[in-house]
C-alpha cells in the first residue's frame, strides 16, 4: 500500500513540481523582483494565519479515519462546520492584522482575496481527510495536480493579459470550487462517503482539543516557512523579499520526493502500529538512510552550483539570490528528516511530543530571525531557517533514539557523508564546465562510490535491485 501510494504520488508530484517550478520561473520573470516580493508577502501573511482556520482538526480526522473508517460518520460534518466558524475568525484576524501592520493597499487587498480560500478549504480539507484516511493518496495526488494545473491556467491567462500580482492571488482561489466538485465526485465513485449530514456541536470542543497538537505542529511549520518573509518585509525592500523567495521556492521544489513519501506512509503506519507496533521500527531506520542518501548530495552540489542555478533560471538582477540559495539548500536533508519524523510521531500516537518539538522550533525560528534579519537581511533569514530545522532534527533524533533504540548504523551513514564530500570536490574542480555535465558526472561518481563503499548492506542492496526490477517489469507489461 505504501509502495502504491508513494510511486503514484511520486509520478504525479514530480510532474506537478516540474510544471509548477517552470511556471514559477515565468511568474518571477513576468512580475519582476518587486511585484514578486509583494506576491510572496501576501502568501506568507495569509498562510501564517491560516492555521487558525484549521487548528489541526483535519489531520486528526484523517488519523481517526485511518484507524477506524466508521469515525467518518461521527466526525466529518462537524469538522466541516467547525472549520467554517474558524475560517470566519481567521479571515477577520488576517485582514485586520495586515492593515494594522502598515502594508500597502495592494498587499492588503491581496490578503483579503486570499482569505476566501479559508472558507473553501473548510469543505476541501475534510474531503481530503476522507481520502487520506482511506489510504487513497493516489487520488489526493491527482487532485493536487489538477489544483495546480487550474491555478497555472488562470494565472497564466491573467499574466498574459498584463494584469498585476493581485490576479495571481485570485487565480489561487478561484480554482478551489472546481477541485471541491471533482474531489467530491471521486469520493462518491469510490464509495468512501461523505456520510449523511448531521451535526453534533457538543463534539466540537473534543475535536479542537484533540486536534490542537497537530495545530501546534501546523503553526510551527507555518512559522518556519513564512515568518521569515513577513519579518523581511519590515527590514528590506520588496525586491529583496522577491530574491529570497526565489531561492526558497527552488529549495522547496527539491523536497518533493520525501513529501510524497511522508503523505503515503502516514495512514498505513498508523494502522500497522495498532496491530504490530514493532513493524514501524525498521521503516524508521531504512527511511533515514535513504533520506540522507538523497538529501546530502543535493545540499553539497546545490551549494557549489547555486550561482549557476540562479543564472540559468532567473534574470541577471536576481543574482543576489544565489548566496541565499547556497545556504538554504542545506535545509533539504534536515527538513527531509524531521518532516518524516513528524509523520512518524502521528503514526505511533506521539503527536504530543512532535507538538512540543515543533512548538520550540516556532520560538527558535522567530528569535533567530529577529536576531539575524536586521543585521544580515536575506542571508540572515536563510541562516535562521537552516539552524531552526537543524534544531528540530536533533530533537527528533533523541526522541526516536529513546523510542526505538540504536540501529541507524553510523558507520554506513558516514560512508554516505564521505561520498557526498568527495562528490563536492569533483563539482568544485569542474565548476567551469556546463551545468548539465557537472550534474551528470557528480551523480555517477556519487552513486558508484555509495554502492561500492558498502554504505548499504547486502540485504539492502538486494532489496533495492529487486524493487527496481519489479518496477521495470511493471512498466514493460
């Protein structure tokens, strides 16, 4: 089940991320640094407060449905109704806060428009919980692709007509009603609900109480992803905010692989933990090694080729984004690890521990940004992001060391690190070559070193070969 969800999700999400990234480059080139910075501020501000409209109740709903599908009958419509109430509160706070913060009229207008998505998500998110809880991540991946394609169509049309960034914000809202209808039809077609309408407001406080740990995680992640842009907007120009977000968007694009795996693994491991808790432990050990295998060379190579990437992808006036990217790219292996751990805690009912960790990260991130941004601008924001996530990874490591014991095999992990370091030397020596040639040479060298150095045991290599062979047979069939 995890393999099906992951493979389907990987294909859909990879295509989506490639298309989305190409489109983002076009948006950045069309809007320019200043307008893209303003657009980034709108998204950051509205997303920062969107947690008020959720409070973690949808993740709680998905987890409960995964454990017992009959929970959908009890919780679904109350979740929808509760989210509408929370959406109203969130939209008022978000809009008033933007105005009081002194943002320009265009930015406040963009925030007002974006808060319309809070109410649409009150329906869309619980429908998504039905799919996630029933392990239909394949359908969720399809809906993600459709959502992004519709956004690109609308936004592309508006940009072609020469309209400003406000219309790009509008494009991110008007696609949601279409997705709601499509997701509802997919749920009905697969006989997954939704259940018959009924409300029990006496459950609302119970739902909020049990969703709060997830809400704390969501809030902390919102801080991690958005508070830097909000704070930057008060200390640097809108153009510099655009530079920073151009680098940050590229970093987020490279995190696609693990995000899909994390979404796929949550419902299955939640069910496995109920019947066989010990089966979860091997997933942790093997997944950490794979994440390091993928994330570390991306960080090393990305740091050494950041200037080339920015030069290839963006306009010359975005050159300062390269320094931010060289720092931010180190966030990839760290976020890969602690986002996976966050989902693991949900699966094994340790979300309270994750909430405490992510809560501390929200505080750490805020303090580091307040310390670094006034002094170092976008470079300070980049450094604060990486240090915050490193603190989260360290806390999760000690949590799972206590939960599962030793077993990561640091001797083999060290060989992966050595391979990445030697690959970095090769990239540096080839720095004047064509970017594609550098990438291919580095990838081949790294793969050979890791395979031949014994970073993976014979059993792990056998499983990997068998897995690839199965996938090839399925493709040829």
